[in-house]
C-alpha cells in the first residue's frame, strides 16, 4: 500500500504545468477539467510561491472548460472545443496550452483530436495531458517543457558554440526561481556565454523558440529537468550535463569550472571570474565576522527541503557558515538511483560532518527523525542539548520550530509567510542573501 502524504509540498501535475506557464509571458493556459481545479491550484501556487500572483492570464482569469456532471456523463469534448474557440477570440497570446485534469482523462475525452482541429493557424494550440495521476508539480514542469521542445522550439541544424540553456529550476515550486536564474545567468555570461534560462527576467517565448540553437543544456539538478533535457537531445541534438544546485562560493566555483570544462573555456578566463566574485563575496562576509564570533552565532541545523535545496543548503551551512547540520529531510518522491546521487552530495563535507539524511514527503515525520537523530533528554544528569539550532524548511516546519524554540527560515515551498520578488539563494550573491536571512533571524531580538 502506498504511503499517504500529510500536507504535500507540491501540487499535482496540472498545478506544476500552470506554474510553469505562469512564468512564460503570452503563453495562455486553457484548462479542461472539473469546475474549481483552476481556482484551487491558484490558491496553492500563489501564496505557496511567496505570493507569485496570477500573471497576465492566470489566477481568476484562467480559461477553463469547467466540466460539470452532464459533461462527465456525455463527454466534455464539445465543451472543450467551445472553450478553445472562445479563448482564442478573447485572450491575446502567442501560444495556447490545453491542460487536462483528472476527470476528463478518466472519461476518455480525446484531447489530441480536438486540439488538432485548431492546427494551421499562426497561434499554435498545444495539448498536454496533466492529470494528477501522472505526477506532481515537477512532472507538470517536465510535461510542459517537453511539449514546447517537441512542438514549438525551432529546429536549428547549426548550433551556437557559446549558447547554453538552463534547466532544473522549477518556477514557483522553487520560490526563488527568478532570482536564482538571474544569478546563474549573470555568472555564466561573465564566462562569455549566451545564456537562455527560458523563464528568466526579460525572457519569453522568443527565447524558447530559439533554444534549439544551444550547444549545451545545463541541468542544475539531480532530479528535475532531466526529462526535458533528454527530449532536447533526441529532437534537437543538444547534449546536456547535470550539476549540483550552486549555493555559496565553493559550490559556485565548482559549478563554473564544470561548465568551463564542458565548453572548453579558457581556464584563465574562468579563474579570473571566480577570483573577482570571491573578492566581492568575502568582502561582504567579512562584515559579519565580528558579530558572528562575539556572540557565537554558530548553530545546529535541521534542513527540510526539496532535492535541489537540501544538499546545497546543507553543504553551505556546514562548509561556509561553519554550522552543524544534523538532520536533512528531502521531501520529494525520488527513485533509488536518484537517492544514491543525492546521498553522494552529502559526502566529503569539508567540516567532516555526516548529517542524518532521510527521504520523506510526510511533514509530520520530521519531528520523529529529529528525535532519532538526537534523542530527547530523559532527566539525564549530563545531557548535550540540541541547542541552539535553526530550522531551514517550509511553513510546515513552523510547529516543529515552535515546539523546540528554534528560529525558522522558510526557504522551500510552500512559503506563505514571505513575499518573494527577486530574492535568490543561488550563486555568490544568493549565498550572501541566505547569510543575511539566517543571521538576521538570530539578531532580530537584539
């Protein structure tokens, strides 16, 4: 029997697809689903994503067939045809995505046949099957990207040797997606690359259409974006590499060197970029060294996050901030091969620490794992307390933090107690922001 999920940290595949399209200007989603699906998913994505908003054609403006009992009994294809026609008349967009919910998939509506009727116009209509039983938010991201790669990205036989695409950062599910993409793009541009983030600041469908000219796809994840990268390789002949999600000086230096090696960039150029970035990075960190040492801001840490953030933040806390991460809970559904890859990310920490790493989607399990990793005091005469400590997680860790009296930095989805605009934790600049947020928690009451 499958394990139930208490308070999931993601939406369904439809929600992930809607979140991904929210990040693409002038991409119009059309939901073919039961009444209420679009509203409920907006109510999850908007506050959970740091109040990401509905965008040009999202939120309460989402076109939807809103099928009801009659459509379920007799089929909803006529209703879908009507909704597509109306949306094309009313909503001004450049590409339209028809996304499905669970009910219409179960009754067997022929989505692809209906969408084919709208072929041959200058505004493409693309069908994507996104019922919840296909997966969660991350699946929706992969499905939308794969559809774009197959049906929208232009074929480019001639590749641009210094152009790369960035994959693996999932809009809204990574609450800081836009800021993270901006920082990664900034760093890679300093290496002399043309960087296509697909969803980043100032980018849109034109960048996606031209992405077939890239010489390399960079997947900054061990788990997300891999399906899309494989489709790019099959359809457009673009190879890909996977890297860790870079947070902090050490990880970002390794990231830049890996990219430079893959693209045969002059080592002197790479070293110059790293040297410049480190000079700025450590000049800022130097400012907090006095307060860090004067009042001993070293802390134990519990990290509860997805497969991108959990290893990246843990290594940053251990090797750069000098903290003591004891427990890490990775909250995604991952297979055995992915688990092995992720566990390797926690090996050979410079601090010599070996945190307890657990894989569990259930929010209520974190307390149990903490008790196992650090047993409670049972009136022992001498007891080494797990204190002072900080929890880095989602709003679901609020009760845990309150129970133990630990400060909580909400950094992984869902994030409902922060408004996020261009915040970032990736790269050199992002690590400075993460340091500000963490140490700011500790001095907030002074």
